[in-house]
């Protein structure tokens, strides 16, 4: 049975739909996935890639049935041998780097990055798969809309926002310039 989003979820979906690059940082339990799904409906997205933790892949499949009236086939990529298909493709962070080349061959209407704080480390394989090396040629560049969802956008400090802001074109400065400008750091026994 199709569920109707709450008014605040409709507002969040409208926000996402109005932005080709966005970060939705609502608290846990407020329905960020429902907002992203409704935003996909608003922009008419059909070819959708969802990157999420392995444990919630099946959840995302169910959420599309709960919140979207559009008939999109959903495919959960469970192994390295699985290939993306037309419609909604759901992949875990663990499989992302192994599937990157295959995923890059497709153009995506929307890329939804669930638990986006998993991409806080700029040198991690999964971050490079999504945002690309030097923030070029990643999956984010193959999507019309890139929406990051997380209840904890910077779990430790403001430097963890850098990868998201840089990939979205919000900041152009190098990482260390960003850190010196926005973070209160200090030189310790293990470096800055």
C-alpha cells in the first residue's frame, strides 16, 4: 500500500528536486529515504543508483514500493558478478569499488548516497568511486542529480564535509586550505 509522505517530507523532497547537488542531513528516523524517493518522482528519475550500507539494501527496495507510485524495476546488486539494470539499482559501499567501471558506463538520472558520511575520507576507494580521483570522473559526474543523505554529516569535525562540498562544487580550495580555514586543529604527537 502506498504511503503518503508527511508535510515536512514533501518539503524535503521539493528541496532535493530543486537541486542537482544536495545534502539532506535530517536526524535519524525522519524518513530521508522517503524524501529522496519522492524527489525522484518529482524530477521523473527512472535510472537511479542508490549507494548504501549492505544492511539496508533490502530496505531501500521496500521503500520504493511504499513511497513511489512509479513502476520502476528494482535490482539489488549482491555480488561482483551482478550487473546494473534499467530502473533502480541498489549497491552497497563494499561492492562499489569492484563495480565502479560497470556503473560508470551508464548515465544516471539520480545518484542517492545513503549514509553519506561513509565518504568522508578522500583517499578511500569508495569515495573515489563516487566522487572520482581529484573529484573528476566519478559516479557523481554521471548523474543529473546527486543527493547525499546522512544524519551525521560530520561525525568528528568539519573537515569531514570537505569531500561532499568539493564534489558538489561548493568549495574549490585544496583540502588543507579548507582545514586551516574551517577547523580548529593543533599539532600533536601524530601530526596535525
